[in-house]
């Protein structure tokens, strides 16, 4: 029996929302799962910094205090004593986390019996705080849930944008690409501001594309409000003003200035909406502007490379665009999704020359603006590309959904190939990445090993600017690291890199029992800067080459894995260090070096060296000076 045209139309009407719903749910499951990826120890420093501020936020007892920035308990820019507190982010995600935590504390606080049957270590149990954990711990899981929610909504908005610009097939493709984009899945597990920024950035572009088509004043005003909320998450959202202006420009022939604002009233109302949305969600940026703009200027200087901070030195010598796109292809998105995104962007730019659609042009300008800003700045942290991904995905989906083809059979073939060549491998990579969280965080696993293995009162060398191990694990009976072990803190980043610094470092190394490197934050950067750190570079060469009498005793890591295949980061080749691993993942399945900030939060590699030969400092010095650094 054949289906009637009516039945086929009904099926198509049902199939699109059904498929989109399934894709969004799949993306949500990947984002909301494993909220305890670090066993609740809050090992992400940016998340931790936000939480320290969040736990002190409360509504003042008196209304007058709201307008007194030095005394208001709602002001994240000031300490309780009125002194300035550096806070680099917008108020909006902070206030949302605090408000959500207050609301989610109510059910089990008022009706404890109703929560008795909810296991405390489940997602619901953590959000409702069934175990009545301290506020800091509850805020941790609430912040992560909000990040997961924001990024899930970004999947839906990206689908709507692609469907608006191209067709429903593009909408489904874009949704699938976003749902399984590893960088977004990773950051959705962190209670930071980046997922919220991506959400409101994508919403802004969707509304601006809508205004470019329908010219409705309300749509533009809502777009302005969305941009204000994006800036209210992070100041970098201000670049969205560029597509806002573009959406309101019109071409005028025969005039000296060929473009002008099409509707001045609508544009300025949209700008007003931007300002109001920002002010309402970031009141103390308006009431107390000096600390806010001072911190924004500091962060802007950091991204521009004006400040020589240790955690940004990894970007010295990295090429504009190439480094960022290389990281996307190797690790943060995967090669198929990266190729599809940038091919789609090029295709869209070429198509606009012959068919200048205003909505597509506005989206294209937004994408290019974000690409230029993130690709050319000095600090190229992968998370900075989160607002860009939905736009790349949109154009990639438009190109692959058959839009360039007139014949139906070619369009269907293009869609089939897109799912097979892009969506399937991206999905497998996403599943492999999330499976990584099934294993214990390397810092937790290493800490447990240290407490169980190293003799108490051993001397441990740890590096400044890296997280010192072992962690103070409650599972170890509440032990405090400094009471059980003698910790020596060394600073390889210190300057000048002279003989005095080397002698001080080697004295600590010679008298120690163990060296613990909790990540590649220092050894992955310093040897690359051998002109600045000649002696310390030689020290790392000698240490990793086994010449200082230290042998690798243990290593802890976790990697994306699926079907018995794992993807291993290679932290040794880029700094030109000998690989100290005598077994394991140093051969094969290596996509290449990963950006340090992509691995250090949720899957760093811990190296623990034991002092076997007990060489004196003088002998070590001779070895180091004779060692040739090979960056």
C-alpha cells in the first residue's frame, strides 16, 4: 500500500522535530553526564575562582546597600571590607548560579523526608543537595549544570539558525555537529562563563539573521538585548556589535558613502536594549565601573600578549590562525568537523558574491569577526572559540545539506556523505571523550597512589604555577599534605635564568626523594623558550633523559577511548624532550600536541620521578651544563 501525499507531508512535519529532539537529547546526555568528572574536588581554577566569589554573594538586608558598591554583598568586584576584588567575568552567570543554588536548596531543606529516597551521588541528588553538602560544593554542581544547560540550548539555536539560512536538513546536520562537538562537551562540564557566552552569542546571530530577513523592529531589539547578555557573561561579547551594525546597513547607489543605516530608530532602540540588558544583569559594572573596566583592561592586555604571565607563555611563537585551527582539527573538534566548518565558511563567502542574501551575510560577518579576533590574538585558549563553532557548523551544514546542488539526487547524496564522513566520526570522538570520564581524574588517582606508596615525611618537589600533588583527599582520612610530606616548591619560570637559579633548583632536587609534575604546564613550555630559559631547558632535558639519577616511577592519565582505541596527547615532542615513558602510548594514535589548557583541567598527565641514584648537586650541575637543549 502506497502512502498518500497527505501522509507523506504529515510524516515530514513530524520527522523534523522528532529528529531534532533526539539530537538535542543526545547532546544533553553527553553534557549533563559525569558532573563529578573531578570527584567533586573543583580542579578547574577558573571555576574555582568563580565559586569563591559566588559563595559570598547574597541579597543585602537593606535596599540602600544595593547602591553602595563598597558595602553591597551583591557586588562581585569588591571584598566584604570594600577593597577591590579582581573578577574578570560578567555578573550574569554568577548571579544565575547563586539564584539557582538557592532555589534548588529549598525542596530538601523544607521537605527532608521527600528527598530521603534520592541517592545523594546521582545528578538529581547533587542538584537538590540531598546530602546537605556545604554551599561551595553545591554551587559547584549547580554551576556545571547551568553550563550544560546553556550548551544544550546552543545546539537547538544552531539548528534554528541553519534551518533559517538554508533548510531543515541543514538544521538537523548543524544540530548533530554541535551536539557532538567535543570542545563544547568538555566546557559544558565546567562551571565557567564560556558556555553561557556561546549561547547568547549564537542567539544574537539568530535574531540578527531574522531581522535581516523580516525587518521587524522587535527582532532587532531582542538581538540587542541578547548581545547585552553576551557581554554580561564576558566582555569579549562586545565584538557582536559588528554584525549588529551590518544587519542594519543598506546599500545606496550613487552616493559617496555607499552604505547607511536603514532604520536609525530601530538601530538605536536595539543599542538601548543592549545597554539595558547589560546594566540589569551587571549592575556593578555601571555603579562601580573602575574595578570592572580595570580588570577588563587587564584581561585584554593578557589576550593581546602585553603581560608576560607564565600561563600564557605557551603561546609564544604560535602562528595566527594556524595554531587555533590546528588545535580544532587535532583535538577540540576533530578533523572532519573542522574541515566541514571552514569549507562551509569559504563556500558561504564565495556564494555571497553572486547571491548577496542579507541574513547569510550578517551571519558570515559575525563568523569572520569572531575568527579574526580569536585567531590573531596572542592568547589562543581553545575555549575562546566556543562562540565561533556554532557559526562554522551552520555554514558547514548549509554546504553539506545539498544547497549548492539543484538536482534532488545530488542533494540526498551530499546529505548522506555528510552524515557518514562528518557526523559519524565526530559522534564516535564525542563518545570516546566522555568515556574518558569513567576513569578517575589523574590528580585524584596519583594522590591516592602517593598516600598509599610514598613513605611519610618523604621530601617531594613540586613546581610553582602548577597544581601541587598530592591533593588533600578526604578518602585518605582527611590527611593534610604538608603534615605528611616535606614539600619543596621550586619555580622553573623564575627569572633571570642564571647559575644562581640553577644551583638553587638543583639543591632542592638533590636532597629530595620525589619529583611530581602534575601536568605539562611548565616542561611543555620552558624548553621551547631556550633563549629565555637556557639552563632550565637543559635541566628538563637531563631530567627527562634520566641523566640526573631520577627514574620515572609512576604516571597517571586518562584519554578518550572507544573500541579499545585511545587518543593520546603527546606533551614531549613539541618542547623537544626525551619521552620518559618506557612503555604505553608513546607509539601510534597520537593526533599531535594538545594545547595545555585543553588537557590540564580534566585529563592531565602526571609524572612521578623517584631519586634513585642520589647524585649530589655539584654532579647534577655538571650534567646539566653539559646537556644540549634541543627545542
